[in-house]
């Protein structure tokens, strides 16, 4: 199960990097729960297929203008256990004209039957993310 769980999360990361919404959504279980820091503009808890869709749109609405149309690599390192849990250390890279932000989030996933059933994001510095957004040029 470890290899399969890591492969599922790797597929999700590849789809996020490519901004491939149909593939992103296909990685999630129908009853998925996605959790983000409440302080972020898209923060909170999302449930089910509709929640996964809403989360993806809200994430891209917030960060899309600060990232290229596709990203070659999110720098993810995946660590899986036999129970289907996967921790992903990755890079959240943003650019606004002359400002850059490169911060290392950690995401924890629970994979069941080859699909992500739970996703929880842990950002190192949500204040830096909010500061970046507040100082962004329109």
C-alpha cells in the first residue's frame, strides 16, 4: 500500500503542477475532506467532490496570477507509511513583479483504495502568505 499511496499523491502533485483540474479531481475519493489554514483566503474545510472542486478553484483564484501557467516541479518529497498516509514536503513559489516568496508547506494525505480521502495542508508561515497577497500589485 505504501507505494500505491505515494503514487496516488505523486499523480495529484503532477496534476496540480500542470493545472489539470479533471485529473486533480480524479485523485480524490468521493467523500474527501480537504483542510486548509482558516486564516488563508481559501481556508477552511472542504468536503466531497463539490468541496474538492471549490478548493481547487479558490486556491487558483488566490495564487494563480503569481504562478506560471504550469509548473515543472513543486519540489515535492513524499514519505509514505504502510497504512496509506503520505506526507509531502513541497515548495510554494510565488512571484509578483519584483517580489518573490518561496515557502515550504507540508501536506498530509490519507489514501484509501487508491484515492486521496483526506488532505491537510500545513503552511510554515501563513502571515508571510497573507503579507504577500496584501502587498501584491493589481
